[in-house]
C-alpha cells in the first residue's frame, strides 16, 4: 500500500552515500535515483547493438592503440574538444570516470595537495579524494563565476570543478573558465575538471583543451561516456592531462589496468558517430521532454526547481520543507526511488535537505509516475 504521510515513515537512509541510495533503487518499479542512462534505445542505437558481433570482430582484428585512438577522436570531437591531446600518451582510458578520478585522487593525496572542490557536487568525488588523504576546502558554486578561489590554494594544490555540475546542471562558460585558469596558473595550482555531463549541454562543448593550453595552466580533465547512452554500463572514462604535469598519473594508471576493453572503445566510436549524425539532438530532446513533464507536475502543485537553465539528465526539485531524507524514505517505501540532495552538499549536508534529485534519462512513463508521487508525498506533510 502506498505510504503518503511523512509522519508514517521513519527517517531511514540517513548516513548513506548517494551510490548506496542508488543501489536501493536499482531494480525498483520506479527508479529515478541514479543518473546513469536508462532511457530507451533510439532506432539507430538499436542498429549499433544489432551490429555487436561485427563490432567485436573489428575490435579483435585491429591494434588496440588504433582502436583506442579512434574512440578518442570520435568522442572528443563529438563534444567539441578538438584541442584534446589525441595521439599523445596524455589520454588514459579507463572503465569508468570513477576509476579516472581515483587515479587523480591518489596522485593528489601522495603529493600532499589541498583541493578546492566545487560545492555541491556528486559525493563520490569528495569521498574518493578524502579516502586518498586529500584535504578538501569547499569552493562554492557561485564563487566560481568570480574566480574567487579559496585563499588556501597555492603551488601544488588543485581546484576541482564539475562542469556541467551534478546536481545543479550549471556549466562553467569560457568567460568564467579563463579567469579561473589564469588564477590557477598564477598560483601554481592544477585545474581539474569533471565533464561527465557535457554531452547534454552544448554550452559545455567549447574547446576546453585549447583554452587551458593557451593559458598555460596545468590541467586534468575527466571525460565520461557513461551518462549518455543506455549501454548497460558499457562506458569509458578518460583521464586527460596537460604536458609536463608533475603528477605520476600514468604510473598510477598502470597499477590498475593495462587497457580498457577495445570492444567498448569500438562501441563508443559507433555511438559517437551516431550522436553527431542526430543522436545527440534526439537525446537532448528526450531529456528536455522529461524535464518539461516534471516541471508541469511541479507547477500544478506550486512547486519549483532551482535549476531553471539546466540541460543535464538530472533535475533538482525544491521541497516545501527541508525534509528530503524523509520524503525519499517515504517514496522508497512505495517503490519510488529518488535522491535526497544532502550528500551532494559534502561540506554542509543540511543545505541539501531542501532538494530531491530526479533522474531524467528514463522512459517517459517512469519520470511521469515519479513526478506525480514526489509531488503527492512532498505536499502531504
Ligand atoms: C559528476 C560525476 N562524475 C563521476 C561520476 C561517476 O561515474 P561512474 O559511476 O560511471 O564512474 C558520477 C556519477 O554519477 C558523476 O555524477
């Protein structure tokens, strides 16, 4: 029986990280918790899947370095990153962006770096950094626009930005990245970016590599194919870095893997080609439709999102009360899984209790049902 009254539900789940919440919802009837791609395949993506035996054979018969380079060219050019160092040894291909992140975190930890980390952001980023002994200071999202880097950051330290950000969807445009990069360069600090969600937002597809290289700032960029295409977790994370970087990223990578799978590299090459030939447009239209659907249900209940400009595949919903953990627990009890936003606010979790995050890369009916139940539960208090 659905549980509608918040007072009926004990606050369960407090203390979980976001991935733990996502695991609880993974096979639930209505899962809009994780931000992984779970929308239906488009016709042309389905064609790519039909060709898997041939793709496997092609991956098998060619040198891995060639297959890998093709995937780098296809993906990075599909998202506008023509200045990326394709063809050099400064792109490390991993199974997922978290693996890339952990390699970076390890090297920063060993170097004794302090990291000014965007606040809020997806919690596995601060968790991985802390687990490798990195000291974190919050870099509030609104301060990024003014390039107001925390005073603690000096030579050998790092500024880490997620762009577009998860969960807010806020991208860092070139006119903000430039002063940030200049300031990092002048302080002798590394500028690191997680661009996992850039495929959804053309505002995040100007050539970051060209801009950062021209400024001459040390930089590392984590790229990710995993949020875009509904491929049952077949994805690549790329760890891309500037010339003469002091951190031993390649050495740390070699402790973890030899290469990612050439089959997945080939798959990414095909999907990126499909994306350029209209797939990105179709994907963005589907996400936009689901976003409108949620906004429509919110408006009917006089509720709103704080992320009006967001284009990414997740959306925050502002609650009438600061009780996201309770609302999430109440919904979970009836098989509807969302994320309470507390853990995104890794420095002040109470700030996130005002918001629930809803994943939009889902079938329309799933998003519709989730939005209806969310509105009903949130307004029942
Ligand atoms: C911004 C960001 N970076 C990295 C990750 C980790 O991705 P993966 O689980 O594919 O390693 C996530 C997961 O949601 C994320 O939101």
